[in-house]
C-alpha cells in the first residue's frame, strides 16, 4: 500500500481506469453504457464528473465504488487489479478504501447518528467501545458532534449529509465517492457541504470524486471531467457562474 | 464484545419491534407450537409417573384374578373360597387373598343410611393390598365366623361425625347384622385396587359365607412367587381355574402387564404429540419465514447501504439469521412459559404432583432456535445474494 506522500513529492495514482467498458443485455439488445473510459485519479485530487442523466454517471459511480464490475477493461485501485477479486475481497476493499456519500444520504433509519457512522468500523470487526469513540470523533470533525444521539428523522437534510460524510470518512478511506451529494439540499446547505469537502481536501489531502450535474458544485473542484455518450473527458472550467443548483433531471 | 455481534442483536430487536403486528403473529404461531408440545410432554410424563406410582404402591408382583360373566346364560362366574385358596398350590403363586363382595347400607344414629361395600376377606387381604391399620387390628384367621369388622377411613369419619370417639369396640349394624369394630384402616388411595377400601367394611370371609346373599368369590388378589415371569403365572392361573370349573371366564391381570401396556400407549401418545407439535412448528416456522421474507424485501435499500459500507454476504446473512433466531427464541420462551403454565393448571385440576420437565423445556428452547435457523436460512440467503447496485436502488 502507498504511504502518504511527503510534501513536495509527485502525487501518486491511487485509482486508474483503463479502457473500461460496461454493457447491459436487455433481451437481444445490448446497450453499451461506458465505451472505453480512461481516468487516473491522484492522491489529493478533488475531481468532479458531470454529465446529463443517462450518460453512464451512475454506472461509472458503481464501478468506481466496487459495487459493479466492468464488462471489459481494467480497474486498478492502489495498484491492485480488482477484476480478479471475489465478492468478499471486494467487500473488504470497499470497507477499507471507499467512502460513499449518496444524494439521499442513505442513513439507516433505526440507528442514531453515531451508530450510523460506526457501521463501516463494525464490519471491520472492531470492539464496540473503539468504534463508538472513533465515530464520535468523526462527527465532531464534520461539526455535528452535538447530534450524535439523534436519529436521522430528527436531523435536517444538511445535518444528515454531514452524518453521511462522517460515515464515509470514519474508516479513513483512500477515496471519497460522492454521488450528487448536494442534490437533495438547498443552495445554502449545498455550499456548506462543498466547503466541508474543500476544507477536508485542503487540510487532510482527502481524495474526492464528486458526481454532479450542478455546475456550481463542479466549479468548486480543482479537476473537472465530463461524461458524454459513455466517454469521459477532462472539461474546461465553466466560465459563467450563477447556474441554479440542484437542477432536476 | 465485538461491535458486530452487539449491532446485530440490537438491530434484530429493533427491526422486530418496528414491525410489531407481523412479529407478534409469527411469534404466536411458534409459541403455540412449542407451548403445546411442552404441555403435552410434561402432562404425559406426569400422568405416566402418577400411574406407575399407583402400580408400584401395590407392588409389581401382584396379580388380580377376576371371574367374568360366562356363557350365553349370563350371570357371574365364581368359585368357592377353598377353590380360590387352592391357587396357592401353584408354584407360581406365593399367596392369595380371595374376597367376596356385598353392597349394603349401614344405619348411623340420627342420620341418613350410608352405602358401604362389605368385603368378606381372609387375613391375607391387608398384606396383599397394602392396607394399614390406624387403630386396633386387622381381621385374623382366628376370627372364624365371628361378627368382627375392620372399617375404612370414610366409614370411620362418618361414625366419628355422630360423636363416637373410640371406634374400636363399638358395635355397628350393617344389613341386619351387628358387628364389633376391631380395627380402623388408614386412608388409602384407591390406586389399582378393584375396591375403594375407604368406603368399605371388612369382615371375616367365613362370616361372609353365612350372611352374604351371594357369598361366592369373584375376585382374588395374589402374589407371584419370586422370580416368576408374570405371563407364565397368568397362563397357569387361568388353566387352574378352567380345570376345576370348566367354562369359567377368568381374567388375570398383572401390574407388569398393565405397565407394559401403558408403555406401549405412551409410545403411541408420544408419536401423536410429536406429529401435532411438528405440524404446529411447521406452521409457525412458515410464519417466521414469511416475516423474514417481508423484512428482507422491505429492507433492500438497507442491505444495499450495508454492502456499500463493506458488509460481506456472510455479514448480511448472519444479520438476518440472528433476527429470525431472536424471533423464534422469543416465541420459544413464551411457548415454554405457556406450556409450563398449562401443565401447572392441569395438575391443579387433576391433583397430580406438578413438576417442570427440564427435558421438555430444553427441547422447547432448542427446537425454537433450530426452527429460527431453519426457516430463517432461505430469507437470509436471499438477502445475502442481493446485488448491491439493485439493492441500493431500493424496491
């Protein structure tokens, strides 16, 4: 595994997609969703992936999150090819290397905030006390420690997303994978969440991939990519600001 | 404690509590199954012990010989006292107590007449029927044709109720004859005896021959010689009476014979209970499976989230298995409680000695958890095999 890079050194590639293709067979029709995606993600990147709906964003997200496998092509995570891994290895790798943030938060409704945050640690087989201590610390870090014992239905949208971010980060993953993280939030809360990402990226060299169709969100990422017709390309930074956030599909 | 185990248990409890109605219905099914099996097993065991105790109280070496209605002419077959006592000449028989029976009323001063059973018996009767004296003495062979009697505890109680304090030496009139009480018997449960001695008055057999309207012998209590196989003795006794009185209908029963029959019945009973319990458990188990299948399909998104956060298939499978075991075990505990309660109630009602059969309790709890694993396996397997991407999308 890679050690944390020393200051000034060239950043290392932690994720690499080589000619990744994904197609689905619906009866006799085969639909190719991803048509040869190439992408290198470096430690410390804050990268956005934009694109219209139906262009393969979710499929790419599922592959990046190890929830789905490419039909062809290679996917390297920390130098390891994931194509040869079985389900248990993928689960363990997801637990260790990927932190998910979803558009609709996906907190478990019957658990309190800290219990939700502790779930990834639970699957690592940690002792209860350790898991709880780390979960509480992580909640403090995202500024919501005071709500540790609230259940999701007692929290606002922004608070829920902070809990979800704490959950994504508690296991110290290599990559934070956010799928429309601000899609269910108002403009002001979106801004707060994006500032939180920016701060974690700047202060802790958090590597983040944010899938969005909100230009304002994409604008706050240092690297911007666009996916169109199943092909990913580095995009020019958008000039005009003021696009309304959360534009629906 | 590992966070995983703790989280699984907590999750199981909270998920089951969240769907109260459904959980309750499945619970009732299993609880009834387990409860009825436990109640039936316990009651069966207690009833058998009770019956065995009654047999063993008399001793398993005791034969009961009775003469039945014989031939188309009807009427009771009977033998004379001498013929009856002749049975002791058989090597298989160590002792015999023939007795004649007459039903009579005896007058109590200033009260309603009381129905009693008059037993004309030999001195061997108390020993072979385990009758114990409270005060006075038993009838003896020396009381030949005397008007002496030994009274049962209920008869004694009726007499005491009229104000008589010292019963021994008192004279009572029964069926037109006056007898002097020489002994009072201790209260004795009827058990396997053919007569209820508490409501009886025992007089010498020789006296009975003079006063009873039908002084013939219809019943004999006999004791096997040590080491004699009861079936052999039953055959020999039958042969003996048929030889001296051709055409007589003899029925010979031994305690061992009855115990054997009872064991056979118990086996049949156990088989029946097993099937009833099995069927109710099957029905309850299908209820559990249904609850778990609904739970899995309602929680597809949760399963997807957990998989995304790093849960392996095994983790998901054990989570749902634990939930179904918790459900079944809760039902099992309720069932055990209900079963023990029902057993207790039946014992109160029948006057049997209540005790909890640990075998039944262990069986109940064990079977409940086994049912949880068995019927929870398929739903848990389905949950574990869900594709994470599909699951995350929810239903």
